[in-house]
C-alpha cells in the first residue's frame, strides 16, 4: 500500500455546503466501522477461513475511502480545512498511524493466505491497533462535525448580514419613494405619472421588507 501525501489544497478558504459535509461525516463514520470489520474478520479467519475474503474487501474499501477523504476528487474536496489537516498531519502523526494500520492489516492478510494461520504476535498487535485506530477515526469524525457547525454559523451570519443590508436598502428606497410622492403631488397634473411610479416603488419596498422579515424569522 502506498502512503498518502498531504495535498497542496488551500485550507480554510472555501465553504463546504451542508449536503457535502453530511456526506463527508458519513464517510468518516463508516471508516470506524470498516476498521473494526477488518480486524475482526482477520481474527475470525483462524476458525472461518472465508472471513479473510471479507477482511480484504473491507480493507480495500477502507483504503479507497481514506484516499478520497485525504486527496479528494471531482466530487469531494479532500483535506480543505486547517483543523482536519492538523488532526491527520499534525504532531500526533495520525496519518502515519492510519498507514501503519493499513500496512499491518495487509501483512496479516498476506500471512494468513500463505500459511492459513496467524502468529500470536500478529493477533496481539491487531488487537492493540483496533483500539488505537478507532480513537483516531473518532477524532477525524468529530473534526468534520465541528467544521460543519462552524460553516453553518458562518452561513447564518452572512445571511443575517445580507438580510440587514437588503432591509436598509428597502428603507432608503421607501424614503425616496415617499419624497417622490410629495414632489409629484406638488407638481399637480404634470406629476400624476410620476406619482404612480412612486406608489409602485413604495409597494415593492414594503414587499421586500416583509420578505426579509420572514427570512430572518426562519433562520
């Protein structure tokens, strides 16, 4: 298995939409389940030889998903925010530990396929790896969840700021339309058409204010 490398993707710049974040959280959560399925099937293979096939399938899927989460593709962004990069490539060296887990599982599968048995040392190591890898994958999933909450908070603040800006513009437009109606009234018959336009403008600004109020209530 080739080790994955940290990508040069920009960090903390692009907002991830909520649907994509849910998909990333689900993929990350599935990795925890797969890691335990790999280990258990390897250990079960001593009594159920067919379990080694399931272990290989789970390991292949685990590696594919991890590659996707780290490097991304046309659909998924890979490592695209600082907190996740720190978890995987920071001082705890969790990415290296994940690679070590993959390599040891691969070695255990190869050993079993060659000799139809596993040394006690391999079994003990896999047992230790199982707990370690779950802790790391839990941390990765929690990082995605925290980023999801952060993104949602940023979106909400931006939406509120936009609504306030629209509200401010609508109020200014209402003042302009009111002044226009006053001028039109003073202009007599010459200002009738202008008065109609000013009235329509007032109706539009009222509608904008109602829509903004409804949008802010629903956030």
